[in-house]
C-alpha cells in the first residue's frame, strides 16, 4: 500500500509540473470524438480519447503487474 501511494503521489507531482505542456496535447480534439453544437446545447462525447486513455492505462497496469 505504501509503494502504491508513493507512486500515485509521484505521478501527481509530475503531471502537475508538466501541466502547461500537457494542455498542448490534442486529447479531447481527436478524430472520432463527437461534438454536437446547437443553440443553447452542447454535447461532447470523447470516444477516441477514452479509447486511447483506456489502452494507456491497461498497458501501464500490465507493466506494473510484471
């Protein structure tokens, strides 16, 4: 448990320090993300972004399990 908390804390610090550069990554604006704009209504469904995030998290979980 201690090791997991230390890793989560370290990852949080790295993400926090690199936030200005992470905003430039086009996640959320990828082809396949669905955006519906109508007057008074906006619907955003990030399909492609969530698939990529899921693949990345699955890969990281697979690496840490070994």
